[in-house]
C-alpha cells in the first residue's frame, strides 16, 4: 500500500510548500495575503482576489494535511480490521510528533537567545504588521522544554510562542486520537457510517472535520469503490473536481471584497472564520477526490520532485518559519540597506532563503524526523508490546 499510495506523500509535500510560500508572502508582500499592510505592486491584489491565491493559501494546505492524516491513520486498520493496529499507532503518535516539535522549538530557542531573529526590522521595510509580532519575549530553558515537548501539542499556540506554526500539531494530535477512538470503538461495525455522519455534524465547523473526511475516504478506498468506478466516469469527473477544489481553496484569509466569496461576508459575518474552515475543508476534499480518481495526478505526485518534497514535508513545515524569521530576514534587511531594488530583493531572498530552508529541512529530516519515527517504533516494541506479551502470558498461566 505504501507504493500504491505514495502520491499522498507527494501531495503532502506540495501542501507544505504552499505553506512556505504563504509565509513568504505574509512577510514580504503582505497585501497579497489579507489586503492589509503596505501594497508594493498591483499584482498583489490580483493574487488575493483570484484563484491564484490557492498557491499561497496556507490555511487550505493545512486542511489538506488533516484529510491526509485521516486517510493515512486509518488505512492499516481498514485493511487488517485489527484493533492492535490502532493501539500501536496511538502509542507511537505522541512520540512521533513530540520529538520533531520539541527539537524545532530548541532551534527557535537558540536563534532567540543569540539574537538571530530579524523579523521586526524586515517588517518595518515590507510593511507587514503580521510579521512584526513574533519573538518579542524571553523564555527560560525549562519553559522552552515544557512548551516544545508538551504544551505545543496540548494547548493552542499563538504568535507569542517560539515556533508559531506548531498550532497545527495540537489539532493533529487530538484529531489523530479522534480517529483512533472511532476506529477502535466502531471501525468493525457495519453501522459505523452512522458514527461518521454524527461526527461530521458535530465537527463540521472545525478543522477536525478533515480527519473524519480522511477516515471515510480510507474506508472507501479499502472497499475498492473508487477503483470499481467506470474508467470513463473517472476521466470525466476528476478535472471538474480539481477545478472546484482549487476555486474553493482560494478563499482568502483577509477581506472577501472583490472576490467570488464576497456574498458570504454579507450573510455569514458573525461566524466567517468558521465558514472559511468549512469552505477550505470542502475544497481540500474535492481536490483529494480528484487525486484519488486521476492516474495522471497520481503520476505527477510520485515524480522525483514530489517524492523529495513528501520526504522532507514535516521538517520543512517545522523549520521554515524559523529560517524565514532569522537568516532570510537578515538577508532581506541587508539587501535593502545596500540599496537593492525591492523586486530584486524579493527574488534573490526567495532563492537564497529557499535554498537554506531546503538544506535545513533535509538535515532536520535526517537527524530528527527519521530517528523520531524509529524511536516511536522502538518504544512500542520494547515497552508496550512487551508489556502486552507479558500480560497475555500471565493470563495464559492463570487459565491453565
């Protein structure tokens, strides 16, 4: 199944890259993201108001992450129908997430203590009020470890944290255990679809809705329903689904004026943020369906660049914000003081910054992420699996 669904890793990699591009625009071209701050060029408004916004819409990419997690976390169970699969995954999940998250926070702590963050100076130049709000605090070593290895996964994170992108890990951890709970309690019941419907109604205005959608997709995939569809139907349907997913995925973070979503601002204003989650999750769902139906998209997502991005996607997500706030911001300020034209600053900084970002992500994957996967497996085998074998042996001795 790893080979057959390798395109999911590729999709995760491209989604991570969208997050990176979105934060670059937030820092250097803020008007393109939310129509706030200084507008440097006319194309920023065009980017914000059109479906091209999907290329920098980190919120849309996050919704893709959560649906992917729902699929990946459920596939093994639906193929084997064994609760032990859920137990093993649940035991490993925290350690698999906590070690990379904690080490990214340690990296942020080192950058903070050495005065390496230059986002404030860069924000003064780019006019991004959003980019100026980070790393204006001091934190002790013990509190750093507490946040990195515990609070970042259990409490909401905001701009006053060492690595602000970790806000998704709380959703990821809780969403994972939501999936595990449903699988363990109802996964083998014929009536589990009723549970899916109830969970969807309960969670449809939250990011956890994406996990339920992914779980349902995994169930459908293992039943072979998508493969059994007529080939002609799949060829006709995937492109409209992709287009609709891109359009919905381009719902911007900022004002909805001048966009196709303006109507929502008029009649759903009190809960507009929740509506955006719903719209973006729906867009991610349609895009995912297009991928599942299209061999062409799957082929593109298993290409060498896609496999590379998929391999480093988690590390890229965890570290890019820190590189953007430190070395990229330093280069940005230095080039501005040297009198470089703003367009050249943006392009050069993007090239140099992305090169450093990818290098750090590759190093982080090799030294942190891959060992975290092995460590979580080792802990399960040496502690939990062994404890289970002892318990079974003891039970056998009592019965005999």
